[in-house]
């Protein structure tokens, strides 16, 4: 009785992980009606949709960075 008075639980909410939102081998964790994906090392993003290799500069290509200066 104390538990329901202090922590009203609603088990009728759908499980947000049931739609398998995590892509590319990510693991879905359900917490209070929301979800969080734990991605593999190769992917990132809310749903593990961003390939880390797409964020790295291609081999053989130089990337130039310029620091902005404030006057």
C-alpha cells in the first residue's frame, strides 16, 4: 500500500524498446517510459545511426583546420 501511495506506477504504458529503435547492434534500455541506446564502438547518435567511420577524415586526404580569432 505504501508503495502505490508514494510511487504510482502505470504498467499500461507501451515499452519504447518494443519498436527496436536502436540500430546497428545497439542495445535499448527502457527507463520511465523513455529509452536510451547503448551503441557499439562503431556507431553513435540517439539511435546508433551515425557511423564513426563517416566522421573520420578519409585516409590520404588532408584536413585543414583554421582557428578563428577574436579581435
